[in-house]
C-alpha cells in the first residue's frame, strides 16, 4: 500500500494544485524524510555496531519524528506510511555510510529551507527551524568529522594491503585507539624522525599491538620497581 501523496513525498515538492493545504503537505514531507533518516541510521547501527555518530544521531531522529508526529496530531494531519524499514539498505564500508549520511543531512537542511519558504503557520515553522538547526549544527558536523576520520583510516590500511571492509576489525580498546591515532598521524609521520619508516610500513594491527605490549611491559616494570623499593 502506498501513501495517497506518494509523489509529493518522494519528490519533496509541495503541489499547490493538490487538494491538501500547504502545511499539510509540508509536515508529511518532513516526517517522511525523517522516517528515511531514522531507518538508514538504525540500519547502519545494526550492521556496524553501536558506534558514534550513528548511534547518537539515530536517537535524535526518534525525537525529530516525535516532534513532527506532534504537529500531525495538532493540525489533524494523517501520518504517512513508513516504507523505509523494508526499503533501506546500507553501504558496504563505514566510510561510504558516513559520506552518505553527510549527503543526507545536507539534503535535510535544504529540504527544510524549501518548506520554510512555503509555510506560514508559526508552530510548524518553529519545529522546522529547530530540526533544520539540529541537522546543520550537530548532525552534519559529526558525520563530516566521521567521514574524514574514516577516509584517513581506510587510506592508512589500504597502504598495507588491507581492504576497506577490514579496516575496522577490532583488536581491543587500546589497540583500536592506537590504530586510529596512527591513521591520523600517517601524513605527518616524517617529523617523528628515525621511527617514521616504522610507522609508515608496519602493519596497523601489529604496530598497535607492539605499542600496547610495550606499554604493558613498561607498567609491569614500573610496578615491579616500586615493589622492590617498598621491600
């Protein structure tokens, strides 16, 4: 079963000739778009685990949907059907999903800009402005930052022959942190001096393991030294 205004919802274009008020169309368009975002972000969390920013933003999308459902109740607007749980797919890599999220948030901001130009009701405008601000000020920067970090991590691993799908294999909290750190430092490894060839050529997981193991040995020796002094 399709929505009675499926074309309007899919194109996100208000139709002045349609037998529905402009605010009616605008709220349904906005809610339909937030449905899509909620479903995509939720599916990424299902596929890649509870990782920021998707795990945080999917909770925010629930709040967006709730706010728009409140407008539906306030103005007597029927809720659109949500087809996205059945339609939504995710990209094969974390980077591609981050990039898709960036494009989606940009589209969301632009959608609200267009709707605000055609809606006069103060309550509807206030909700639209709040949701647009959340996308522009919070969601979009978070996904852009995640995309930059993912690009660095995948490029660093690709230099060692590791495919993108394997770039996020987890080896433990400290090792994972160090892998991400080395991926960010990769372009700046030169100033590290004689160790820069090691950082450039060592396998990411091996290098993180070496540092983790070295830290463990250091802590063990330091603890042993303190115990000897106390004895």
